C-alpha cells in the first residue's frame, strides 16, 4: 500500500524510507503530489505541527500520511530552539546559519553544560481523521565546532556520547540505529503494519 510522508525534506524521506524498507510500503513524499497546498507549521508544539502536517496531507490525498516534527532542545538555552528549530536564525535561513547561531549562543559554555536532546513527535493520520502519535528522543551534547558532513540540520553539532561522535560523523545506517526519528518510528511501526494488514 502507499504511505505518504508529509514532508518536503528529502533527507527525511530518505531516512524514513530506509527505516521502512522491507515492510512492503510504497513510500512517497509530498513532492510526488505537487497539487497539495503548502502546510504551514504554525502550532506552538511539536505534537501540534506533526498532527497538522499528517492530517492535512491525509485529507488532501486520500492516503494514510505520516509526519514528524522534530526540535532540538538545549538545556542551557531554556530548551531553545525547540519548536523553532527550522527557523532559529530567521525566516528562510539555512542549516549552516542555524548552526552558527547555536554555536555562538553557547560560546563560553562549558562542555558538561552543553546537554541537548532531539525530540521527534510523529503523527500517523488517515483520510477519515484517525490519528496516532508517538515520540522518540536522543540525548547528547552540543559540540564547540562543526564535525562531520553526513546527515542534515544540526547533525554536525550534535555529539552522541555512546557513539563518541556527532550525528554528521555517522553513516546513515548508524544514525538510523539510534536516532530520535528512528525511535519514534519504531514505536509507530506496529500501527503502520496494522494498516497494511487491514488494507
Ligand atoms: P518538514 O516540516 O517538511 O518535515 P523540516 O525540515 O521543516 O521538514 P522539522 O520541522 O521537523 O523539519 O525540523 C526542524 C528542524 O530541525 C530542521 O529544519 C532541522 O534543522 C532540524 N532537524 C530535524 N531533524 C533533524 C535531524 O535528524 N538531525 C539534525 N537536525 C534535524
């Protein structure tokens, strides 16, 4: 069966398609359905945005849709950038500008005070409005400089102690084995597999 990933972020489409490989889904992204209107992420919480993205995509397409909203929460910055992670450095900014702003906000902050968590809230919605929500987390520390070139977003500044490297220093399979998005998807998988079963 077809499952719509309610995202235009090609990195996410790739990550989630890899995680669902072998489960018999034809996974498509919003770029395959250009007629669907843009979904504005204007909710105050990750859960609100994930729900909104999945519900709008499911309603507009008639397919079951999966969306995630992810935020990086940095303890020393009172959990910023959080729900504003995509536009931390301003509207239309890119990943590099966000990382520059984060590193400069933490300048002078000691290594052990640079704790951070990636939080992913994932929503699965049906065209009739049915919805399921799951959450995944990954704890780590913000580095003092960019490290690695894989992944996307804040990956080059997010150090994972258990692995001894940043997310951007990991191959895609390594990131997928421990990431916040993979953890959320792991919890969501039984619901997704039920859909295939009931279809
Ligand atoms: P969609 O809303 O279209 O899915 P997005 O890129 O806007 O894509 P989010 O709102 O979920 O994605 O994520 C907000 C930002 O958090 C995103 O722009 C990245 O900078 C960052 N981010 C999300 N997942 C990440 C990951 O796995 N690794 C590093 N940074 C990530």
